[in-house]
C-alpha cells in the first residue's frame, strides 16, 4: 500500500504539517505549561515532533497514532513506545490525563462523540489543546462532504472535515460537554508559509535519499495544485479548553 501524504512527508523528513506549524505548537504548549501538566495524552502524534518537545519539558507523554509508518518515526525520534490506535479505538483504561493535545486530528471526527470522550480522558480541571482547520459559515454540506471524500481518496487522508460545521458549532459542542474556553486564536492565512519554504530543502534532500518516492511526491504535488474548496471557505483555529465537573 502506498504511503498517504502525511506518511510520505514524514519519510522525507518533513513534519509540523498542522495549521500554523511550529509557532502554533509552541503557543499551545505554552498555554499548557502554565498549568505544569505531568501526564499528557497526544492524539494523532504523527512522527513525534510535538511529542519530543513535550518530553523535553519533562512531561510524561502517551502518544496515540494510527499509522504504523508514523509510529515507527515517533519511536525512533523520541525513544518511547507509541500506541498504534485511532482516537475512537484508544482505551486508556483507568488513566486520566492532566492535558490532551491534538493537532489536525479532530477536524475529521464527529464533534459530539469526540468531546465526550475527551472529557472522560481528562481529570477535572484538565486542559484540552486543539489545532484544526474547519469550514466557515460560507461552506455548504454538499461541498464539505465532496471535498472530504475526494481529498481522502487523493491523499490517503482527508484535507477538510466532512461536517460543514463552523467554529461556533465546535465551540458550542465543547461548551455543552462541560468545557470552558481558556484561550482561542485564529491562525492567519499564510502563517505557515515560512515553514513551507524550509520544507522544500528538506523535501529535496529526502528525495535524493529516497529516489523511489519521487513519482508519488510529484503525484501528490499535482493534486495539491487543484482548487479543492472555494477561497475563504476554510479557516484554522487554535484553542485551549478546561474540563469542568467532578
């Protein structure tokens, strides 16, 4: 089976593909650090770049990642065992976490089911940090579903949610599940461009090291050149939430 887009980029040595890149991650980690979490769950941990940053802060991290390719990269980078599982299938047993972080993960999942499970995984007062691209109010359900399904077929990973729900809908779902908003920041369009320029050098080196990946990379590049959604129909948000209740 051919690697999905995010797996290919990891094989080429490129990471931090989520909205806002490294600055977005550092913003979220800085907010979590104010509470000095000891035990953190990372959902969709990818190749382990954020995992590594949290480990360097002295936090104990449980990294959950469904891709075997990404788990192998994470374990080589961080020296810890990853839990190969989807968020839906992940079972923490009796464990509860001081914080949960997910970057470009929850956009593809059902909001109500996801926030209910997140609440169960966090201790009372624990923090939830999110970074996701979602639809704006301009989006229509048929376009959202079409972009999701077509991009999933093209890249092996959906590039947008299937649910056309905009940010107010996500905020409402979190509030109804017992989360209170700590901080929210919209990722400005183009915020990740400096990182993308640096990626090009890494991609070139990666393709020299793995020339067999050149055709797949060029295929994905051609797909990226398509207009998948109308301009202004997608936006990215960073947010941190506190779990309430006993």
